[in-house]
């Protein structure tokens, strides 16, 4: 029963899993999932896995070994990771960088939640530009151009979090 798990007035962090539709309310979960470029970080679930859509057994084994090593070696406060299909063929450093970015994001969410009185928005999913940069940005980019100073500052801040070595290309 829910009363065995929670008490009235208790503050918890939840994620909106599905937006409200018509008379149905939002579907929420306490199992947080933060997607990165190559990984999904699940700070509340102790699990390390590889997407079922990756069919090659040797690639699945390689990725599983890499992510298990990263979880042991990095300062991961809790939880686990799933390697996304975009992780096929990716090197250890790129996986490690993605894991670090996701753990930093989770720590920021926790800090934000602690500073605010519930109910409050502790984190908002990435906007379209940020999702594109997260999923597509690579050393192949010579420059990233934007229209406004405000957008420039947001992009610089975001790239500084995901791939700091590429900030000077904005």
C-alpha cells in the first residue's frame, strides 16, 4: 500500500513520465531516467544494461564491460546505466564523458530540489537545440552559430557541461 512507502507531507522527487491528456492526470514515477547521448542514467535503480535493440552479442558484451568499469571507477552516487543504441561502436572516453555529464545533471537536480519548497520544478528536459547538440555535436563541427546573445549564453553553458573542449566553436 502507498501509505507503507510514503507519509503525508513527505517530499520526494518524481519524473513526469507522461503528460496529462484531457481528464487524465500526468503519469509520474519515482524511478528517474535521464537520457544522455549514449547512456540513460537511472539514479534510483541499481542496474547496468545494454539496449536490446543492439543485436551484436560481441558489441553488447563490449559495451556492458565498459559501462560496468565506468560505474566502478567514476564517482556515481547511486543507480545504474543503460547503453542506448547510439552507443554502438563508441569509445570508452565518450561513454565516460556521457556518464559524468548525467551524474552532474542528477546532482544539480538534487541540489535544486533541496533549495525549493515542494511542489517545484527541479529540472526541465532539454529543448530542441540542446537535444540536437547532445545527440549530434562532435569534433567534426567547425562552428556553432546562433541568432541571439541569450541563445549564445545558453548554448555555451550547455556545451560546457557536455563537451567542454568544443565550447570555443560557438
